[in-house]
C-alpha cells in the first residue's frame, strides 16, 4: 500500500507566486493496477469548505487480490488556505486500514506558527514557512502552476512526518496518453530523487484542468504500480 500511496505525491513548481485563479472543484475516479493487474480503485475530490478553506481528499480501496482480501483502504485528507496561488497547510490526516490494523498520521498548523506532527505515539515539532503544504496537497499546487504556464523544474516545500523538505520534479514533453473517450495530450512529469531506484512518472492533461491521466511508479526490484483515469 505504501507504493500505491506514493503515486499520489504529484508535483509542484517554482514559478513566481501569484494570487491567481483559485482551484476548480472536481471529483475523478482511477483504476489502480499492480504489475498490470487490477488491484483496486481511487477517488480524488476537491471542494471548497468556506470562503478561506479548501478540502482535498483521496480515498483508495483494495478490491482485488490480497488488497481485497485484507479489506485494505486508505484515506488522505488535506485542508488548506489559498496563499499566493498555492495551497498552504492547515491540517492533514492519513488513515490506513489493512487486515484489522489501523495507522494514522496527522499534521496541524498551530496558533504558535509551528506544525504539530503526530504518527502514532511519535510526535514532532516542525518549522513552518509561508507556502508550506502537506505532501497530498501538492497535486492541487501542481494544477495551479501548470495552468499558469510553469515549465522546467518544479519545486515545493512539503511537510512530512518528521521534517520539511523541498520536493523536485521535472516537466518533460507533451505525449498522447490513452484516456476514456480517446487519447489526450498530456505533459510528462518525472519526480527527481537524489537516490536512484524508485521512479515516478505522471501524465497531466490540460484538457482536464491539469488532472493526472496516468501515473506509473516503478520500484528498484521491478514492481510497478499504476493509476489510470476512469470515465465519469
């Protein structure tokens, strides 16, 4: 399931921030495959909570193979404000159920301007700077930056479990990608990692408001997890 979740860590950019269009709400479903075989499905949804707050949720459900037998499910939920044209962390929650075992991780921006990170019994106090987001909300940030014409290398300041890091991606060329209703033109985006091994490639389509059409993650041992957009 960790490999599956890593697919959802899409990208962000270093273009100059601007208080430009707020995100457009959406809900889309994806088929999830492991080594080319169906594993389950995922739903991504973005909505406005109130005038200042947005909510982005991903729900993953195992329906085939061991994931189905174990009743595997994961939910990631981000709440953020829209700051300089990008999401800025308010709260984040990760909840996983697998074979009657539960795991939960949270981030919360406190009144003291620090990030309270909790992972089970472990707790971390993280520094916050304007523009910091959780790993899950990076998908929303990327949509906004690509809509503004971001190209080249991409970078976001992301709060993780025990630290805050810069995540970097590289936008490649436009390619034709199979999608419901026919092929779509999409930009290829590669995650740039310091250590070789795992690779993550996403294809994001302007015709769909820069939502991912396909995401492929390959592990060093050859394991492949893929997400493919399903029809509405």
